[in-house]
C-alpha cells in the first residue's frame, strides 16, 4: 500500500520541478511562491523526519504478574526489537502457548519499504522547500498524511493478523473466541498480560513535522508573495 | 481512659507471662513478647518491617559453619535469600555432584564433599568492603574459597598446604592483596609419623599469605613457620598499622592432650604481630626457603563455567629467625580468641576468653617497644614484647568470656561475651563500659556492617549465637542457631529482631544493598555460554556414542526438553546428559533429574549448561523430567530414555518433539545463534 503511495508521490513530487524553470507568473496556484519562513519551516519539517531513522515509532509494553518488570517491543521504521535484547525472544517463547506466530522481523516487508518512504518524504519536502511553490508543499503534506494514515492502518492490520492467525493445531492453550490482537493505542488485557501500546518518540517527531509543514502552508496562504519580491528578498 | 486501658492490657500480658513461667519453667520469653530490650515491640517491628515487594537496606553474608556453606540474608528484615554452596555438596542445585562443579571440591585427599566453614570476609578497597568477592575458609581441610558477588556463586577454592585447621582465615589486607590462613592445629610440618607426645619437639604452626586480588589466580605467596601453638583468629592492620597482621594464639603451653585444662595454665598467651611488608622484603631478598607441600587449586573457567583443577607443589617458607623484624609476640591474657583492630588502626583489641578484662594494645606503643627492644624473651627467633610496654588499657569488668569486638566508627567498641551472654558497648581510649544488652544465647561473633573495616556503617549490630534453646518453637533435639539484630544508632542498644540461622554462623559480613544490587547477574547470555557441550537451539540436540560413553545433548525451555525420546543406550554404558536451559529470561530456571541416577538432580539457571552423569543399572524405560516448577505446563516437561540389552543392537535415536520442531521452525534467530 505504501509502496504504491510512495511511488505515486515521487512522480507527483518531481512533476512541479520543470514548472519552476519557466516564467511562473500569474494566477496559477502551482506558481505561487511561498515566503521564506514557510520554506524554512518546510525544510525543518523535512529534516525532522531524519529522526525517524534514529528513534522508534511505537512501543508495546506487556506486563503480567510474573513480569513486573514488563516485556517490551519497540517498532521503528525498519526494525522490531525487544526493549531489552531478549524481550522479543521471550515474547515469542510465551506466545507459543497460545499458538501465535513468532514475530520475525525479516518476514515483515513493511520494515523494508518504510525507510524508502520516509527517505522520499524527506527529499521531496526539501525539494518543496527549495522550489518554494505552495502547491509542492500542499502535495507533500497530502502525501505525508496519506503515508501516516496508511502506516497506522497497516500496523493495525498486522496486529490483527498477529492476534487472530492462531495455529490451533499446535496451540497448547485454546480459548474459543479469544484473540490476542494487541491494541493500536491504549490498554488491553490479553490473558495474564496487560498490553499497553503507545506512540514512541518517532511518532511524536512525525506529528511535529506534519504540524510544522501545516503551519508553513497556513503562513504561505496568508502571505502574498510575488515572484519578484521573492527574488529581491534573496 | 486510654491510659487505663493500656495499663490493664499490660497487666494482662504480665500476668500471662507470669502464668506461662509458672506452667512451664523454661519459658522466659513471656516478658520479652511485650518489650524487647527496652524498646516497645511495636517500635521494633516497624524498624525491621520491610513491606512486601520492598528491599532490605543491607545484604548480610553469614557463615554456615558446619554446613560448609554461606547464607545470604537481608537486614533489617532477617529474611533468608539464598544459601550459597561452597565447601559442601548441595543437592538443591547439584553443586559438587554435577560434572561441571564437582571438581570444586577436589583436594590432595580426593573429593571432599564437606567442610566446616568459618569466617566470611569481603574483599576490601582502602580498608572498606567493596562488594567484589566474599572469601570464606574451610577449617577442617584448610581451604579458602572466593565467591563472586555478581553471581553469588563459588568460583574458586584454594587448598592451604603445610597446615591443619585453617581457622585464622580468610582475613584480608586493606587492599585485598592477601587473605591469610593460620593453623589452629599444630602438626608436624612437613607431615610426619611421630609420637603425639613429641608435640613440643615436632609440632609446628604456619601462617599463610595467599595472593587474592586476581580472580582465578589465588595462590600461596609465602608461608611463615611458627612455634607449635594454636593460631586462632587474625585481622590486618589499617591506616598507620597497614602492613601488619595480628593473630591470636593459645596453647602456648604446647599441650597435646586435655587442652581445656592443659592449654589454660599460662597467665598470658600471645598476639603474633607480623610485619608482612618485611616478609615481602625477605622473600624478595631470597631469605625464604624452598619448602614442599602439595595443594590443589580449583577455579571456574570464566568461558565454559566448568570447574578446573590444578595441583601445585612447593611454597616459599619464611622462618622468623632468618628474617629479623618479621614477627613479634604481644603477651595477652588468657587464651585470647578474637583480635580486632579499631577503624583508626591504632588499637588492637583482644578477646581473652578466660580473662576478666578486655586488653587493648596500642600500635604506637608496640612500634616504640620494638624500637627500644623492650623484650621479655625470644621464642624461636620471635621477640616477646613486654606487656606493660604495649598495652594501651584494659576494659575492666566487661562481662564474662569476651570473644570478638566490632566498631561503629564513632569511637565505640562492642564486644561479645560468650559466658555472660551479652554484648557490651565500651569506649575506645577511656575503656569505660557504656551499655550492655543480653543476647540469646552464648554469643560468638558479632557483626556491624563494615565493622571490622576503616569506615563502619554503624547502624546495626548482629549477634551470632551458639545456643538457641527456648527462643523458637521446639523442633526436637537439634534446633537452629540464632541471630539477633540490635540497633546501635543511639546511646542505648535496642533489640530489634531475632531470627534462626542455617548451620552455625561463625562470622558475617554485611554491606549496603546498593553496593551489590545493580551488578547482580540476571541470566547467562546464551551467546556467551562457551560450555563445550552447550546446545544453543531447539534442533541442535542429539545423542552420540563413543565406545561405552553416550553423550546426550538437549535443551530445556518452557515447557519441554528437546530431544525428549532417546534410544540406543545399552546396559553398561555411561550416559552424560548435557542439558542447556536456553531461556534468556530472569529467574526462569529449569531442573533436570533422571530416574535411578546415583547422584543429584541439577537446577539449570537460564542460559547455562549442566552435565549429569548416569550409569543405568538395568534395562528398561527411564523417565527424566523438569524438577523446578517452571511454567503452567511444567508437569508436561518430561521425556524418556530407553536402556536396552546390548544384544538387541537398538540404533541410536534422538527425536526432537513435535512442539520443538514446530517452534524451531518458527523461532527467530538470536544474535550470535547459528
């Protein structure tokens, strides 16, 4: 889903570039230039996304009577790990009792696509900042929003599969009607475990980046900038 | 109104106590249920109450005495956390039974499955307990063990050659360069078949300095040949007296029979003051003699975690006559037991167990007396200093049977009184008795956390008692020993808690929990398990034959063994089960035992491998199972070994269970896993 989105976006994003080269004057929105502050904010928003390569997006914490210290998962754009080096192994070990699949990061294709999508967003955002056209920023924000929503939907789908795709043939504990889907956001009781799912630093960074981008657009809309004055301000 | 009620209640308690005494002559505890040493019971309870889920303030390590082990308690709660096996086999974990640890108990006499452990001593940095290691001595077959305090496991045991009765041990120098061992029983050295009545001609004592500051490398640095007395206890100097070591002696009469009478004749025995810096000089100067003596060194290989054994021969022996200034005798009344050095390093306190005073020597006076050659006589090249020239003072009328002294770091000393069964607090310098508190009963050692070091944590004192009698509900002729926790933070000592101990707690060490808590290992990392018989993943187990030897490699994980069905073992084979707990989770242990095995089951801490040897005695089917309730399906964690007649030629086979197969296909690879 994201791949299509990413590829589609890349085409769209690269499209405005030739327009810049032409004499962009007139009422065509694509030709409206953004004020410097908007372009700066767009650049900041894009560069903030670099943080997604450094910190996890989401965290899932599992606490049970026997696990007062908790078992944790950290989900980044290109990895799923345990909160400690052995947590994932232990989560997988426990899940075998109810017949859940093991979480095998290598087998999750999203973890391969996501870095490219985020990388694309960064490059295109920077391009939009350099080009300085309002339309480019609008498209960028739209693509960003789509990527975010699609990411959450995809994460929910993965959680659904993880919690529902039970190997009943080998499951040791079988509870009719029970599924083990962890919550997307919030708290849920899964047998003896209380699962807590919450955005990690990366998600807050992405939200902040989107907010800054949106602010840039609002400022751009409210400020009338002609190509001439823009050129002189340089 | 309220006061009246309390009075009536107190009266009731008093009457109940009195009636109790009347009904049962040996129940003096009736009164102590209302008050404990002047402190209201409720106050004492709040001082020792550690709420569920909360932690104690101190780790305390108590010697297990004739159990041969060490026990770990929390203070102030008195809760028992762990028994650390040291010198004795421990079927609870398989220590000393399994193929990995049995070598720890090797000596020149073969495997000795027991010893009488006496004194715990923590490693020191600058004279203060540092939480790296705990040392403890074996008295019967002289040995010193080192316990690692990250794992709380015995990792090294060194036998002491040319010795018998390693009692004055394993006290450490302020930098832990050396721990010592001195002979409580003099014997012919080297050993020799002589009439026992030739004691005075043939029997000798030795004092050993053991290099201790490198894990896995403990060794005898040098020994000192001493007159044939009984060397009882020791302590290193500190501060100004750093570089000296002090040992008590008794039986300077050199009696060989009925010592209780014959060794109690002399007015004074001695404290031996040993200048070990001088000893180092003499050894470096070639004044030591090459001396025989075989001894065994056992240590846990850090990579494989398997105990290794090496036999060593020969030591450097120093004779006081060859090395002047090495040893001096300080006359000390009457068969002194403990010798304790105050935190400043100036005072040398002796527990003259038959004396009516506590004599205290002065280090400064001792140095002056040596310079002025104030000698009474010389024994085997050892000058005896004049008592008046070295004594700093005497604590008068302290009680009966003074044994051991500890310090609070505020200028006070506390001495245990074995016969009058009390702890006496007195002031260093003025020698006046400040306070006394009864203990139950016949106290031996006492322990203040860090109280034998340079900076005591002077808040609690633990009395370690020899006799318990009526303190707890009776349990037949053999009861436990006991310990009492005493608050020493104020002017008056206050009894807080009374709890039973394992074996006989000769001595103890305690340090603030913060010193050890964070460093405690949670599990062995599987990737760092270099045991040659490790099975790191579900599918890697199997069975192999080498002549009459069968090796079975298997894993344990919640809740199965893999493989769990084994065939092809023949009667006459010796089977080695190498079981690896591949859990990587805190406190998730498994156990392993096989029907009919002539040794012990084993516990399997997470990430570790244990090998159990089994010689089947008859053909048939033998179940094995997990002995540590590990999970909801622990009862299902079992398997079978088939033992066949050789004539049947049953082929070797090891299955991987269906569950294990499924899981091995679904299990993600861990970092470092093949």
